[in-house]
């Protein structure tokens, strides 16, 4: 039996040996098991970078990272400019994206541990639903 929660976003999950994007309103076998490794920011489709950066990191965290990168506009740039710069930086595996990944990992450590315990798609759905109900989206996302 598969559960079909409504109005939940796409969640990139590795199932079996092939990476698949799972839509929560699709039919996914209950036996599908995520692989233990999670994706890093540079491994995720660029379509998600804007929402990940905007949802999961504060402007202060972005500014701190960009200052650490010694980008001149980091001190005086607007929030929108900082966001845009971070979105551009996180698509490549380099020092900047690794700093962004570290910030995400540090800020959302408890959610990473909690979601890391999920053993199947059903567990992920239940965790996601619980976090949505608690309005704690950033870590779950």
C-alpha cells in the first residue's frame, strides 16, 4: 500500500542503484529504500539551488560565507545580491560550495540525523509530513 499525501514538493531521493526524483503523489513501492549517502549542494539540480539557499540559510550566514570568500560586494551587497551570488556559487564543487554545504550541515544537523534514520520512502514521507505540520521546513527540505 502506498500513501499519497497531497501538496508535498518533490524530494530527490536515491532509490536502489539509480537516482530518481520521487513525487509524493506518485506510486512508489513501499520496499524502495534510500541509499545511505545524501547529496551535497553541488550534486543537486540547479533548479533547487535558489529555494535551498533562500529557505535553509539566513542572510547573515550567507554574508559571513561570502565575506570569508573575500568577495568585495559581500560587505555592502543587498540581501537579494547575496542570495544571487550564493546560488551561482553552489553549483560547482569548489571552496565556495563546500563552505555553503558546511553551513547547511551545521545549521540543520538535527534534521540530517533524524532523516538519516529513515529506512524507506514511507519513513521519509512520515518525517516530512511531521515537519510540515510543525512548520519546520528548512531542515527537512
